[in-house]
């Protein structure tokens, strides 16, 4: 997220989103093909991948880029500026991706993580609340729902949660790695079109003005932030517990805050450090072995 934040003003949000998806999707498809994984086939296969692409690629990456453009890199990953009268409720909703996955996985696949795991999910949200403390400043006179990064991050989080659950359905018709690559390509094309219609700077001559660090940031978000991370994440989502896997996303705001502090000069208070420790404890609890309870 820090890498995305740095290049957004120079390239535009939708260009970054499409660049994060399309090239990395091509790389992932090429990798899967080199390993002998079959291409998607049939109406059900391509339809499931297309719907997966719409939700998890187009919506998630588009909402994420819009949210990052309106927030800091660290707090953008947890979305914290909300009306003071509804801090706790709205923040819990915003940071509820693993909770959403847990509910959907329970309803659709009968997953259960036990009492300790459920307590860990709640503790994870508490940890995120502590990470978000510095963002509790709110100016109601200047607040706009559609113009706030918090609203876009909420949409991004829920898109990712639904996408995590959808991959089980998609993998019934296609190889999970190949499907992940194609969903990135298909989902990235609408974002590229929006980038063109939105006159993003990168498509209006500014791309040639990018520095070597900017290009490295774009390559990092595409290769490591998408091709590798998406491939590994969704491959593992087809096996094991979706709730335990998604609990690892509690780490995202923690690391985003750390790198935002190191590279962007954002603050990281002692309370946030406590929140980071609480978050780590929560992830351990969610992945606690049921046999030990």
C-alpha cells in the first residue's frame, strides 16, 4: 500500500489498479501454463471467473485505489475517520473482512473455528481499533461519504471478503492458479478503460516523467503485491480454513502503518504498538489448534 500511495498522484488511481492486475495476471497465467495447469474451459468456467473478476479484481482494486488516494497509507488500510457518535460500530464494520469471511464460510461451507478462534477475531478488531486511535479526529462540516477514503475502503474490504469465499466456487470449474491469473486480467481491463476515461495522468504523458523509484514501485505492486500474493492466497483459499487464512489480513494495517512510518513520515504511537501486539495475539488465537482447546 505504501508503494501504491507513492505513485498514485503521478499516475492516477485507476491506472495503478489496472497495472497491478493486468501484467501480474499475464505472469500468473504464464506460470500456471508452464506448470501444465489446464486453461479454463466451458461456460461455467469462464462465467465463474468473470464474476470473480468483477467482485475481487475490478471492485476491490478500484475501491482500494480510490480509498488510498483519500487516506494515509497506514490508516487507509483500516479506514478510521468516522463520525464520533458511531466510532466503534462503523470501525468494526470497516475492519470486518475476516469477520465477513467467517460468517460466509460458516453459512456456505459449515466452517467452525471454535470459541478461541472466534474470540481471536473479536480481539483482532480491538487491535485494529488501537491501531486507528490517531485517526479519531473528525470534522463533520467537511465530511462527505462518497469523498471519504473510509467509504471506499469499506467497499474494498467487503469485496475482498466475498472474493475470498467465491474462489471455492470458482475452483470447482477451473484450476485455482489459472483462474486467479485470468480473473486479474479480466478484472483489470475495465479499470484500464476507466483510467482512460478518467484522464489519469499516466495516460496523458506523465508516464514518461516517472522516476526509476516510481517504476520500481509499480513493478513491486504488480509482481509481489499481486502476482505472487494473489496466487499464493487464493491457492490456499481452495484448501483449509477460509477464516484462518483471512485472519492474516489483520496484519495488513500493522505493516502498512510500519512502512508508512518508515517511508512516508506517518506517526506510529505507543498505543498503536500495543494494537500491533494485540493483533498478533489475535491471529494466533484464530489459528489455535482445536485439539488444544
